[in-house]
C-alpha cells in the first residue's frame, strides 16, 4: 500500500516512549512506503510540529509527561487548521466515561489499546483513518469507545455480547457491526486479546500460579486460557513466563 500522491504531508507519531515511536515508525513505513514521517516525544513537541506543518494523520498516545494526548486533541480540534486531521489514539490508558464524553465531541478519532492489533490490522486501520473509508460519525464512534471502556473495566469476569450491547444502549448486531467497522475486529476478539495482555503483565511481574492468573483475567478454565494464550502468543503461558522477551 503506497502513499497517495495527494498525501504529501507527514504522518505524525506522538509518544514519550522511544521504543514505541520506533515501532510505530516501522509500522507506517511497512504500510505506507513513501509517506513522510515526523515524530514527537510529548504533547508540546507535537503541537510545535503541527504549527509548522499540518499532518495527514496523527498517531497519539494519551499518557505523556507534561501535555497529555487528550489536551493535544482538544487543542487540535479548537484550531481550524487541525480540526479535521484524523487521529488514531494508541494508548495503555484505562478509558473512563469522562474520556469517552471528551472524545465524543471530536470527529475522526479512533481509540485502540496498545498491543491489540496485529500489524496488518493496524495498517488497515490507519488506511481507513487516513483516506476516510468507513469513517463513523462521532456519536456512533462513541458507542465503540463506550464498549471498549466497558470491556476494560469488566474483563476479569464473564461478559456476554448482550451485556456489552445493553451497557452502551445498542443492539448486539449493531454494536458488533460498528465495532468491526471502526476497529477491524469484534468485541469478543478485543476482549480475549485484552485479557491475554493483562495475563502477560501478571506473568512478568508476579509469582501467581497460571491457574490463578487465568481466573484473574476472566477465564474460568485454565486449559482454555492456555489454549487462547498459545494461539495469540505462539508460546504457552509457562514458556512466556520463563522467557518473556522471546
């Protein structure tokens, strides 16, 4: 997938972690060869870069020292030059209802937890954001963010599809459809991947048994947890614990 001729302005990557910036830069290079790239290590640097040149797309972290990502987004949407620049938020922040309400007032904003998308899924999402394909209106996009927040706050227990839909005030089929349209995956796929990310953190940082970790991240059955973990990570939970950097 090559950079469109009309898209000669850069994709701006904003994150305080240099490893994450490098990873995002590799992703953009793989998905959009020929597109210029700029990086910023915090919100102030991002706004300075955007004052010099309006980007085609911004990849934005929320939690940064100094000026955070939400403040950057607010200032972008208050600036007529930047109001319509698409933003893909990639963040480890736990979404709250205040965050969702804040984002609801801003068009062209996608939120995704870091580590959820595969490379191909991320490239397709950036392509949709960059070229405006299947862009959801703010109110509909807000339903997706509400569902994400609900999953993040309730992943430790069993969650049904109807429960998620009821929590955001939409039908099951409609929510699944718009969730897929914005993020390229279903709510159930997001939930399993999010649970496995939390399990990896526990495997790295605690001595809890694998069975205990399975239950803490919402799996009733350790065997099923191990099967899902192995499918998503290509290693078993024990192998990951023994060598988390493999």
